[in-house]
């Protein structure tokens, strides 16, 4: 008996500043999917937000997928259970596609902030990743930190600021208890728009940069010396949650911290250590904390939990509910070090998405 392939739609690109990171992540995801088990359809999202069929642009998968500007547009049908229309020539009839599961390989606003997840919920289709609440809560660093603080979990002291209610350098420094500050957009990832500031002029420049990407920005105390440790969390189809071996990021002295340039444009911008060389008791403490964070923020499916370690203290930095899958990304590397290679990781993520959707539909039928 020939087993039918699971139909997977890969969404990539998007409207955020992490568009190019998404294209690179998606290429690695596609390479990791078993062609004998999955039938893959590539759907690119342009900078303007249009969904376009991208299969024709990828006879061979390179280091990053391309979003074809002139590709046929895709419309996902509400309540369509994975059905979508390909809109071609105005004189031609729309063609139909159907998917069993959607893998949104998207980063940043309009991708992992709950908006895409809401669209997929309305379409009544299984999808990989956290649902609306977990995606939105984790994406907004201000909201996430407030929830973690209320749960009694350790965070770096912070204050928020908006474009309509600016804060002076002196007031920000007093609020977080340090003259050395990090300034970052509240709703973005990949270290886009992050700056370090140690005086009023640098602080004003950092705020201007961060406000280019978000109306709300986060101002945090600079913790030093510090180790940047990451943990990958995975929820299995039966609902059990597991934490991986840890990884450590050591930024080059020339960058000072793990900036966008250190991550993606400078080959020598940082060294990545997987597994991290860390004491077993501390490692277990961080893994336990990562699972707690996953639960407090209503995460599901997968997340990468980043922490700072300074002396004997551990602070939750941030949580990524759709972490990168590029060739340098830590999430798949940490699971590989734990004994789960990326093809098997893709199987687990898709199995979870299908099982969750079936359970949600069953609950809905009982209302």
C-alpha cells in the first residue's frame, strides 16, 4: 500500500525586517523535509504582504529561497481546512491547492506575533508553532517580561518607552539601576535595531534607531560580565515538553554583543558552542527554567529560550516562538546535539501540528 504524502505549505519572506533571515531559514527547512514523506508547496510573502506561489522559482534549493515578485498570487480560504486559490490571469479560472499543514517559517511582525497564526486559525488548518496567545505574548518583549516577572521568574530590570511618551537617559538609567543600557524594539528579533548606550547622546541615537522598527521600545540594564546561553524547547504530539542541550554564543570583541551583523553578515562575528561548556547543575537549572518560561508564555510546539548568566545569577532574556533555521541557527543545532537531527525534528513539529489541530477540531465539535 502506497502511503499518501503529507501536504506541507512552507510560508517564507514576510513584511518584517527579518524577511531575508526567513528566506534562509526556509531553504534549510525544505532541505530537511523527507521528499518521500512530504509534498511541499512554497509560498513566498512579499515585502508588501502579497502571498505568491514560489515553486517555479526553486528547481534547486540554494542558501535562501526567493520570493518571486511576479509569481501567481495565493488566497487562503477562510474555514477552508487548508484549501487555497491560485489567482492567475484575470481571464482564467482560479486553480485550487490544498494543504494538510502549514509551516510558517517567518520571523518578526506579521509572522510570529499572532497575526499569521490568527489567519491560519480562521483557515482551520494545522500549522507549526505557537497559537495566537503564545505568539503574541512572546513577541512583545514588554508583555513577555511582565508575565515572567509576575510568575516570579528572573528577568533583567527594564523600562518601556513609546514614540508618544519619550524617556530621558537619566530617567531610564535610574529606572533600571545602571548607566549602561541596551535599547531594542519591543516587537522584533534577529537583533535588528538593538544598540548599547552609555551616555545621553548614544541613548538618543539608540532610541531613534529602535523607533524606526517599532512604536514601543525596551530599555534594559546592561548585565556584565555575561554569558549568552540558549535552550531549545520542543512540545511533542502527546503534549510532553522537552528541553535540549544548551548552546552558548560568544560575540567577537569587535561587536561587543550579538548584533545582527555578528549573526548574519560577519563570518567571524561570533563563535557558537553546542553543547555549551557549563556546569551540570547550572545547565539543568536553565533547562528547567526554559520549560517554565515556555508554559508561562503559553508557548506551544517549539521555542528558543535565551538567558543571560552572570556569576551565579540567571536571567531570562527573550523567547523566540519561530526561531531561525538557517545554517548557523542555534535551535536545530541544539536538538542535533541532543540526538535529534533536523529531519527528525521536522517530523516532530509536523506531527505536533496535526495532532493539535485534530484535538482542537474534536473539542469544537463537542461545544
